């Protein structure tokens, strides 16, 4: 039996953390992928602030599905030492919030250069990142972000195979593969299926415009249908990107933040309803 559990990046609902939690509660979602808290990225919160976040989660009956961290979202040539220290703090944050997962990336490589030229450096840094959570019970989830080493299915697979046996898995994002001009289904999905432990739910048109799930070419319905048939048990995380929100400009290397209308519960609900429509059909 498959089991889909809904969660999401609620900072796309509102900057205010209480408003985020109320929004999730109104949609019957009992989990959150924490990224922005009151306008501050989760990686920048103090230990006391993280404890306050846990108290707020408890008061709403919501639990953390993952930490939506910016780990690995720097250039491969950028100073790694402070980034590794940030990673250690985020692992502590995940422990405090009882999060089973931390979302990470595999470093931006210089545009126009073959990413494989940087493979050794990427693997070295990724290995050191995974070491920070070794023995903790926390699984690091690699998201296929456009422009990073692991933005193609083949290089994502390379990472999965390089660290096989570690607490490392794939967070599969259909829209990001579309925006990297990758074939989502069946190619990328079939290559990575054995490693998928988490889904990000967003979709995209061929011109890279983000749209609700099922309205683009990300084959969200086919991906979820196959996961269901295979008995997938795990999270489906709504990351709509249908509206601008505080912190988006810092997260994206594009003009996406300027091209979107202001986000909020209405756009998040649109994303939620689109996903529920797909789930009802499958």
C-alpha cells in the first residue's frame, strides 16, 4: 500500500510563521518543510529561536517533514569552511525540530563549463556534508536544482551511486528537471526511482514558466501514479512558486521573483487543490 503524506514550503503562504502554520492547518496539512521563519532563513536562526519554532509547531500539531536548507547552494569555488559550519548548525536544528530530512544541493558550477570538470570537488564537499549527519538518523535529500552539478538525471544518479549506503537520497523535483531541459518521465524518473525518498510538487511549461501540478510538462500525474503503484510511502512537498514571497530572490538565480505576483494562501491553495485533483484521479 502506498502512502502519500502532504507537506510544503509554507513560507510561500506568508512571512509570519504563525500565519504559515494557520494556513497549513486550514488545508488539513500536518507537516511543514521549514525554510523561512518570520523572514529569516532557517539556517540563520539561533538555538533559542529554533526552540521557539518547535514550541509553535507543537501548539499547532504540525511536525517538520524536512529542513529546506540552502546547504550546497553556493558556487563550487566559493569558500567552503563557513558553509560547512552552517551545515553543522542545520543538523543541530534538524535534531531540535525532530526533522527526519534535510534538503541539500550539489553546488553551482561555472556557466558554460562542463560540470564534470568539477566532479571531484563536488564529491569531496558532498562527502563532508554527509559526514556532519553521520549516525544521526537524519537523511540528506539532494534536490535537482538548475545550474548545480546535479541538475541532470545522469549527474543526480552519479551522486546517488557515489554515496550509496549513506543516509542520502533524492528529493525529486519535476519542474526543476523541465527547467534544466531534461526529460522528466520516463527518463529522469526511471533513472532515479530507486533513490527517491521525497517529492517536491511543482510543475513547469517548456518555456520554464512555473504552473500548478498537472498543468505543465513535468508529468506529475505519471510520476505519482508510478510511485503509487510501487508502494511509495513518503512526503509530497508543495513548493508552488506560483507567487513571489519574502526570500525568493535570495533563493533563485533568475528573475523569477520579479516575474511573479505576490504569493499567499490563495496561490498555495491553488497548488494544493491541483495536487489533490491529481491524487483523486490516481
